C-alpha cells in the first residue's frame, strides 16, 4: 500500500524535498539518510561514524581497564590477607608457645642458672622467634604491588587519544 507520503514512492525530479537539485544520486526521494553507517562519495566514513567508533572504542577501553584493575586488586588483596594471616598466626602461636614452653623451660633452667637468669635466656630466645616471624610476614606484605599493569596501560590512554600510539612503545 503506497501513497504520496510513502518514501518508497519515487517523486518526479525537482519536486518534493528530496527531489531538489542537491539530492544525492540514487537516493530515495523523501527518505532521510541513516545517521550511522553512511559514507560519502569517496567511501570514507562520516563524522558521525567516526565519533561513534571512537566512543565505542573508548568505552571498551575503559571497561577493559576496570576489569584489569579488579583482577590485579583482587590478587593484591589475597596477598595482603595471606601476609596478615601469617602475622596474626605468628602472634597467636608465639603467645601460646611463650606461655607454656617458657614456664617449663624456665623451671628446667632455674636449677643450674637461677630463676632470674633462666627467665632472661627465655626472653631472648622468644624475642628472636618473634623477630623472624615478623620479618617473614613483613616480606610477604611488601610483595603486594597494587595494580601495576593497570597503571601502565592507563598512562598510555592520553597518547592513544592523540593518535600517537608510537609514544607508548618508547
């Protein structure tokens, strides 16, 4: 069912809004050209297409950067939890060991050294144990790097937006 207002009906040249002298050859009279996907006579994409592509690419880049940051921060959080758990476990274990074995060893050393000297020897031993555990836990926490790949790739975005990707490879 076609009629005079139907854009599929060809109008006579020079009549109607699309039939004017400025219409593109082969265009359907009265039809509005599509906003996306149109190309000019030289086969180049339109400004709208270019802006749409840039927007789409930028959106994809931001989503990928967010996913990378989530993955890196998740890994860092696991390492922080492991290091913190080791330090907490070292504290609890050190406390119980200090409590029970110290009493037994203190009494065993009290006979040849006396109570005061045996207590001092035990304090030095448990100080060394605590220092070793604290250093190991601290070392594990220092292995946390945050989000290094995300930081590196985010620094490349300004060059990419300028069209100077080669600067990112220097």
